[in-house]
C-alpha cells in the first residue's frame, strides 16, 4: 500500500468521525471548530484535518471563512424542505419494498428500545440520536451502499437543523412511540401500511421543524 493511499484512507476515516459527531449532535450550528484541539484529540496532522474539513464543507456541513476559520453550517429552510422530500422518497420506498425478516429489522428494534431507555432517563438528545439510528436502519432495508452513504450525509445536515432549535424534547418526544408503531406494522408483515404511516410521520415532522425554525429566525429578526 502506498503512502498516498494511507493518507487518503486516514482522511476518509477522520471525515467519517467528524460527520458522526455532527449526526450525534456534538456540535451546534455556527460553532467554531478549533484545528489545534481537534488535531490533538484525534491525534492527526493539521493537514489531514484540513482535508477532512474541505470534504465536509463540500457536503454543506461546515463553512470556511477567510480569516475566521471553520464553523458548523446552519441549514436553510430550502435545504430542510429538500431533505424531507428526499427522506419520503427513500425511506418510504425502502420500507414498502423490504422483506419483513431483513437483518436491518433488528437494528430498527435496537434503535426503538434505545430511544425508550433515553426517554425514561429524560435524555432527549439521546432520544434524537436513537431516532437517527432508526431511520438509518430503515434505509439499510434497501441494501444499497450508495443510499446508505447519501443518507448518512443527509442525516448530518438534518441534525444541524435540529441543533438550531435547541429544544430536543419538543423535537424528538413525539416520535418514540411513532417509530415503535411503524416497526410493529413492519414486523407484522404490513410493509405498505408501515410505509404509509412513515410518510405521514415525515410530513408531520417537516411541518414541525419548519414552523419552529421560522419562529427561531423571527426571534432573530430574520425574514423568511
């Protein structure tokens, strides 16, 4: 293996680590990222970190400003609408056409149970992370590496929108039981019904996010 390939693989791994942090809600939109502290904590060179920053900036997850450095991006209302459009197309079709005994079903079950545990502990950020895992598992029903990769990027951007609202209880509490019901329909051999329920769920979620986001912008005096 050549040195250039080693560097490329390291950059990919670091990029994935940083993307996972965004999905887990570790950083808020607008937050500045320190090259020094991140390169030290990840034990990598600044050049490798900068390349990972470049890739995530290309994905729209980070923003680089001359003389200001790198910060976490804030999704626009248009991008949120587009994210939900893609989610309905991908998730609902994956669920409707999947085999009820697909291995990803166990991942869906694990995510539902994790969300229930976090809810009992009043850990709403943890509920949000479990919810992300549930939807990733739904997409895995399609058995497509391309869709899995695309959806990973999309979820990272969506989590940034959630971070802007700063009310994880309001955002995530309604969907713990909804996810459980959708999973039960799927396990009962009713994928079409589960897909229809998921479509209604995503429409509800989109409206909730957009309304809350618009209120947040209005508080800042920004017209939408």
